[in-house]
C-alpha cells in the first residue's frame, strides 16, 4: 500500500475512531501496540476490517525493556511480536529496528558517545539476534502475512559485507526477508537537528538524495518515513511548520523514485487540524 501512517501517540480507542477518516484517503494505519494495549487491539482490527482497510501492527516493549527491536531485547521483542500478531493475524507485522530508547535519548543530547560503551557487545550479539528475527519473519510468511521494517538512516551507508552501523547499533536488517523497509528520514528532524547547517531548501535536496540511495539500496522494497507532524517518543522532535512542507516532501520522494511513504504520526495530525495534513500526505490538492 503506497501510503501508511504511524499511530504511536494516540490511544488505540482513538485510533479505531479515526479509521473511517483514514479509509477515505486509503491511508494504512501502522498501530503501535504495547503490552497494555493488547486488550484494545481487537477493536482496531474489527474497525479496519469493517472499512476494508489494511492494517499494520507495530509491537513495542515497555521503555524499561528498550521499547524497540535490537540486540539487547530481541528475544523479548520476538515473543511479544508473536503475541501481537496472533491477535491481528491478517495485519502486516512492523518491526522497528532502533537501539534501546534510553540510549537513543542520551544520544540526541550527547551525540554517539553513549553507544560506544555497549557497541562491542551489540556487535557480538548481532548474529544471534538476526537468527531470532529471521525466525519471526519466516513465521509471519508461513501464515501468509507480510513483515516490514522501520530502519534508521545509517543503514543506507552500511557496507554490504560488514554492516557496521547495524552491528554497532544492534539493529539487524540485512539477511532478514522483510517485504518492505521504511527508512526513517523525517525531513523536519533533519533540518531541526542540523543546528542551522540545513535550511529548508538544503533539507529538501538532502532528502531527495537519500530517497535515491534508499531506492538503490532496497529496490522495490524501499520506502521512507516522512514527518514529523507531532512529537514522538523522544519528546522534542522538530516538526513541520505546515502541511505545505509535507506536500513538498511527498512530491520530492516520488520524484526521487520512492512512492511507498509513511507519515509520523496520526496523533500529531489530529492535534494539528487533521484533514489538511492527511490531504497533503495523500496528495489530495
């Protein structure tokens, strides 16, 4: 499906209530499911089924356990992902490959040094974590489903023989048969966290180049995540000034050969006016 929207900051009952709005624009929800969300997930599944809207489920551990899939928590993550997918067997399983959230938060403030302490251990555990992830994706495929990954931008620069950023960050991607890979480019964050090095025009140029790299790297599986419309897990993500910037980035990605796009995120969209953002993302102008 060409347009997807991350649903991380909105409670699941509110996601279910927004399904009709998304279905009108053919926007596939990628719904974050934490351990305490399991009881509310069936209602979202039923609502999507009622509107014939494809659904993606996006498992997340508790923050104390790392939140996302990485070498530190892969066994726990895969066990929880199977539990989530069992409640939504027809949904696409989305694996968010990022380092533990506590370290990522420190890195936003301090730079990459917080990762150095754990990097060697993560590199040693990479093969084992990849094996667990391969088994998870294979189980989804055996059930007739699809599995996709959200990947950090650094994956675009990994060596084909030794994927060093995946090893250092603990995020095994290569060697796993994901059907779709969404690279988290987020132009508003590129600009906002560049400390003035990138203005809007330079950001668009960099974004276009990275989209082309993603297309070369992943071929037909390539996708990119755009945004942000609202803040997410880190709590201070730079956001778009208005829907026009989102529309420009959608146009830029398509012109660069990437049409599979995901928007972050539904909670921010609804808090900031709803329809203008959804229309810009769905290119309804």
